[in-house]
């Protein structure tokens, strides 16, 4: 074979590769559709079991299944006489009572939920007396009730145990989950075991948004696998620092190295800004806008703020063009965001030459009126603080990129994971993406809270997510079916819930519940998740072990939880070292912001500490690896790429974006983000303060009086009164952040709440400055 033939064969092989890739995508799409239809068929079969005259042969013929398959999905249709079933010694569930029909309004689980053993073998639950109904208008002291006054825990087909409060351990110290934890709040006595009928109640209408589940068979096996050849490894190179300057676009002040110059920015278009900056500071690769937001110039001429930003980023220039990158970043271009856009530009004369970025300082912290020198000093202090813990630390373009790069340099070089952490299968990543919500954001409305608030008191958890990094899931998960969970002992169930896990559950709010919701329910629309709290409400969802355990073990009343399935990971510490170093850098900067003798340096240190928070917060979000959103531009009149959403257009180009699916990202670990988010949501409800092993206090929404919780905001809550929660300045502590004296009209929207929150912060700051903080 000569070289010409070899080259031709290579070209043919590339074409064949393209055809194979396309065929694989078609097969994957067909398999996904088949799984969906199969699950839908199973739900319909289970639903037919609710008809008294339904017969397995007729259902089997209509569905194309065998009678045996129909019976496995809907045991109620089993035509075998009950006496014969009871006589079978090889069927442990044969003599169990007949299952209740599936309600018409409740989506029946497909075969993956293994409801058959669940419905035929009710698990025992603790029988407890229901509390007396509170008098109208009376304040309910729920948090002070004794264990004997708790509402009834309902019987569940595969009910998780009503476990006690777990012992929290300090970060980096893992308790043995096999040992039954002790309740430090209430001394519970053994009570009789009984089966209690569920109280009917409303069902959460989640609309058409139905959460995915793990399918049966070969399709389900892909959810217990990792992606071949994709591992998170420690990098073998050092990041290169980029020449960075800080520009106040309102005043024209530019901080470059140790000097400040004033620029004429003209009309403040991207091209004019780049021309002025590079004339004053040749070689600049990154420009942070600290104030002025030039991308909002003329925003009133556009229907949306996003359109205005896109138009500004694409302002025509004779000397500058959009940088499209190369290789994987071919469609990099600009990133269109309402307040924190990223513009990437290259010289028209050499479009493949050096790229200069224009970015917002708001990606890292809210400058809050700080001048360009203070922002520059904050970046310098940030870099110095990180360098004390990473000798090769480099500040990259965004906190997310920086956080992920710093984490990669903590991948262990010895031990089980020395070769890196495997990336889960695409199917499992998609499941976690769809079922693992982020921070809780919820405004509670009257009549759950008063229309006239006596006060609005804001508490914020200090550096909240850093509290939940000491343990994370690693490796390939083990699938736990409903039958497998039901077969566990109570100690094994407690251990599974306290381990790194993710559960598909059916939830019922207990009778007599008069506090906030504990578990997220999926809904359509912008909110995506709600937190039902009405007694008797039933919904199906996914939740992390921390939240499920809290719903069962909270000091007010255990919720009814039916485990339909779950994913149980190995407990590991992939984020522990990363978190410890970031916490140390944050503590250094926070301390400096309090004791430095120069006011400018105190402010710079404070801003740098906020930047460390962003590195952790957005670095963690980067692990979630959501489906990529690619944006770009196309000259007017040319064909647009397939599947794009048009963001806007001007006289020359059309700006668009499109979903690009999941990439083969070696640092994609949504299981880590989902686990931390779940733990943080649980901590908003219940947090324990420890002095060594001794519990010295509690905090969280469940430790506020019913009817006093107004708002949840990711890592903080707002109440109508102050609580005696200790603040030690440690991560996870609840800090009093604002106090607005009432009466205050209840906010009708999140925007109204944010305005009131700002007033409350200003009032508290004024009181503290005057030395007259309210008690």
C-alpha cells in the first residue's frame, strides 16, 4: 500500500466513523423511546388492576405481554387461587394480603419500582397518638412537644424506618452508620408496633413533569456503570496566568499592575474599550469591568435585557471580530448573560491570533461601590491566599473554572483513587441532572404566615456549602430496589440512608403537620420544585439520603416514606481536601478583613473572601455538568445551525443558542453536586452546633415556631422573629444578617422580598454601627 492509498483509506475510515456515530445516536434515541413506552405500558397495566373485573389474560393480550409479566407488574391480577398461593412454600409473599388498587390520580410505578413485594408486605411502623388540634389563632409550640405527643407515622408499603436523630460528626470524621444513632433531643421509649391506615389527602399536581426512574433490564444496567475511558485525573501541567486589568467603565479608570490610568472609552462599545485598554496596557488578555455595565447601554431599545446584551457584544468593529476558538472551542464565541456576559474578541487582521476577553467583576463578587484599585487588590489577596494552599494556583477567567482547576490538583496520588475518579454513565448523569435540584428558594404566602409580619429577620448560613464537603459519593452506585430495601433490617436501612445515596420515594405529609415542607416535589414551570406541607398531601419524587433521613427523624413528626428504589454509592472524600483548603483561605481573608489597619485593604480582603465563596459555589456547580448551552452568531441571510433558539439580531448578524447535550467532560460529577445540595437543603431545616461531641445548640427552620418562616433562599432563611441561635463564625453557622422592624406587609413576590431584605440589612447595619442592636 502506497501513501496515497493509505491517505484515501484514512479519509474513508473517517466517513465510516461519522456514519457509525450517527447510527449509534439513532439506536440510543430508539432505545430511549422504547424504554419510555415500556414504562408507560407498565403504568397502564398497573392502573387496570384497579378495575374489579380486570383479568390478566385480557390485559396480557391487549398489552402484548405474557400473563406472567402482567402478574409481576400488577399482582392483584394473579388468577392463581389464594389457597394455592398460600400453600406455596417457595413464595414468601404468597400469603400476604391482597394489594390495594393503584389510585387513578397517582402515577403507577413501572416495573423498576418493584411495588409487588411492597404492596403485599406492609412494613411495620411505630404507632403514636395524634396531637390535639390547636385552637384557632393559638401559637403552636411544636418544637417543645415530647415524643409521646407526635403525630401518627402512617403505614407504608415499603416504609423506611422511623429512625432517630443521627449523631453529626465533625467534617472529616465519619460516624459508623451501622450503629443505631442516639437521639440527643428526645429520649424515645419502645412503643408497640402496628399497621396504621393512611389518611386520604390531596395529591400534588405536578403537571406533565414526571421524573425519570431507573428502567429494568439491560437499559437499567447502564445506570450502574461508568463511562469507559473517562476519569478525573490530576493534571500534569501548570496553568498559565493571563494578563488581567480592571476597568471602571463609568469613570474610565483602568487599574493595571501598580498604576491607574484614565481612558477615553468613546461610546463604550467593545471595540472602543479594547482599543483604549490595549493602547494603555499592551498584551492584556482579560478585562474585568468593575462598574458601569456598558452592555446595558441603550437597553430600553430592546424587548429583553438579554437582547440588549447580545447586541452590545456583537457591535460591529473594523478592528475586532468574535473569537471562535479552535478544536473543541470552535463555537466558543460570546457568552450572553443578562448581567455577567463574556465577550471574546480577536483582531480582524489575525482572527486566529490572541484572544482578549471582556468579563464582569460580578462573576467573582459584588464590588458594592469599590473602586478599581480595591478590586485589583482583592484579586491579588485572593491569589496570595490560594497560593498558600496550592503552590501552582492560578486565577482563571471565572470562579467555576478556577474551582475545578484547583480541585483537580487535589486528586490523590496514592490509595484507591490514585488513578482518578471515574465519570458516571451518561444515562446516570442525566438522571441526576433531572432529579437532583439545587438550593431551596421558596416564598411562603398567607395564610401559612401572617399578612402583616411583626418583623422580617434574615439569617444566613456562613459559607454554607463548605460544611457539606467532608463526605461525597464515589465509584459506581449500587441499585437498591423496593424489594431489596424492604428486605433490609432497620439498622441496614438506617445505614443506607445515612450513606451517600439518592432515593426515588413516594411521600405523604403526616396528619397534624403544621410546619414547612421537608421534601421537594417536581412541578412544571420556572420553579421546578415545590415543598408540600399540607397534611395528607402525596407526591413522588427523588431526594438525597440526608433529606429522606431528616423527614423520618425530625423532632416534630416522622413523615411517611415509601422507597420505590434508590442508588447507593460508596462513601468517599473526593471534595474533602479541596474544601479544607478553600475554608482555610476563606478564614485567612475573613480574619484579615477584620483586623487590617487600612480600610481599603479591609474591604479588599472582604471582597477576596467573597471570591473564595464563589470559587467553591460555582466550582461545585461546575461538577453538575448540566447539558451544555452553546451560543454563537451567524451573518444575516446565512443558514442557521439546526435546533437553535434565536436570541436576537441586528443589521448584520443573528445571535443564537442551542442545547449541545452532555460532553465527554472528565470532570463531570453531578453525584457530588447533588449530594452537597441535598445536605445543604436539609441543614436549612435542621442544624446542630457541637462543642467536641457535645451538642450545644440547634438552628434551622424546624427550630422556629410554625407560621414564622417567610422565605428560603439557598443558604439562608427569613423569619418573623429572632431566634437564640449561637454564632461562632464557623462555616454553616446561622448569622443574623438583617432585621426590619414591623409591621411589614407580606411580600407578594420574590422581588418584593429582596427589596425588604435590603431594607432589613440596612436597618441592622445602622443599629450595629450605633451600638444599639436590638435584643
